[in-house]
C-alpha cells in the first residue's frame, strides 16, 4: 500500500503532497510509522467528524474473540478534497484497513489505506482534487 | 487655463489618484460605503477568493534563532521524536495562531471590502480582520491568537502588519515568541491564480534577524471553506505534564 501511495505521489508532479505526518491538529508521535498492521473485519462505526475521522472496526483477535479497534484518519475537510465522503465507509462493510499502530499497544492506530467492499483501494494522502 | 478648467483637472486628477492612496479618505470606517469606495477596489489586484496552500509546512530551520530558542526547539523535536506530543494546545483544539494556521493543509479565503481585508482560515475556523481604513495599530492591544492587524497597499501588494499575540501561540512548531513579536505580510498575485504571501517575522527575544518566509497559494475556483470545529470529536487529550490519553471507545 505504501508503494502505491508513493507512486501516486510521484505522479502528482507539482501538487503539494501533504503526508500522513502533517496535521493541523496534533503531531502523529503516538503512532508507530515504521509498522503496518492490517485489520480485516467489519466496520462498526464511521465518524465523519473534525478534527479527525474515526473508523471503529471489529476484527478477530489472537484467540478468536472479537475485538474493536479505533482508526484515526485525517479530517473531513482534507479527505473530502481527496475523494472521500461521509459514505466512504458504512457500518457493516467488510473491509481491510492498514494502520500505523499506537506505540502504547492500545487497540488503535493511524489510517494508512483500506480496501473497500467493492475492491477499491482508499488512501488518505495525495494531491487535492480540483 | 481658466479656473473652471483647472478645477476640473484637479477633480479628475484626484479621481485618478484616489485609488493610489493607501486608505479611505475619511479615516477609520466600517461603512456605510459610497460607490466610489467600492470602485476604488477595482483598481487593485483581486486577491479575493479561496486559496490552497501549495507550499510546505513552516520549518523553523531557516530562522536565525537565539541560542535559547534553538535549544528549546531542539528539545521540542527530540521529545516529539521520542513519541511525546508537544503541540499540546492545538491537540486540545486551541488554535495555533499565525503564521502556523496559514501554513496548514487547509485553505484560506480573502474577502476584500472597503477599508478591510477579511481572512477566513479554514483550520480551526479562524477569522482575521485586517483594517485598511487608515487606522493605526494600537500600542498595546489585548493579546489574541491571530493578533491585531492593519494593512495598506504598496503598489500591487497588500501589506499587513500584525502585533499582539497570546504567549501560547508559536511562529513555527516548537518556536515560541515574546510580546515583541511583529509579523509583516506582503500579499501579491504572482499571476491571477497564484497568491504569494511573504512573511517577515521579527522578535528580538527568539530571532537574531528577521525571519523571511514565503508561502504560495493556488486559487481554487470551485472550493468553498468548510467548517472545522475541532471540539466536535477530539478524542485526544494532552496534558501539560506530557501525559496523553486517547478515547478509543
């Protein structure tokens, strides 16, 4: 997924490329950007809210028990100019989400990419749309 | 030349020259405005519109810092690298002030009206009022997040001067300021769709020389400014002690 993100970024030419490390709101120091974790499961809630969108996804844990993870994305303001909407995720969607996990080990992380039920890959970064 | 013709020439000359004066003739005014006040705006480059920051985030590296400011910045960055959130105020939804808030991945909008330029910053839903009606900067304004501003035109550039910032704001992440901070902005159109804002930042307490930094903006004809209410769903809470809590539920 990261290589896909980079390919798109290079293709964007002169457009500004805000990376996942840039936020209006807070630094991303609490997330481990060196690690990718893939969460495959069912969307419980999608919060299309400022300052960050949040996806809560239910996945099968190590012992098979279901657990809920919280995934933080950029803001609706930022994402709506990059092809997202408040309907990008819906409760009940079967999706796969790659995150940078929280350093403290809690069940959460920063959104990197997702594969939607229709097979579309959704990224958070890249050039803004006209 | 008879007196009547001379008088007419004087009137015409005044009409031509009026737009070149820096302000409304009558001094500080918030209206009501006359047709001539609106007409005079047409003589200026049209800076109005929604502008996307197409530069990079501000980076304090290019600022000439006092040793104390440099040391503080280094500590800020080291702590951030170690996983501790340092921009506590903004993480708790307190706006960071300018110029940081104009260097965001969010657009600004300029509205040009007689005697005033209004800047709407989407980040944190902030508004700046830059008075171009000839008033002077107050000597000791109440400190605010975005300061107190006046402006005037110099040729094709709108020049804004701003003082009076709250101590918790920063001029770049990790670079604070004193009550001597002054920010001068030169805003001009490099072309009809490209706005350049050059900041000249002076503060003898943290900078050993004026810090000059430019941000480029691209006109976004189809965009509107969106609401950004940070307190809507802020799941982070950063305490001054450095403790971070995150509500995942």
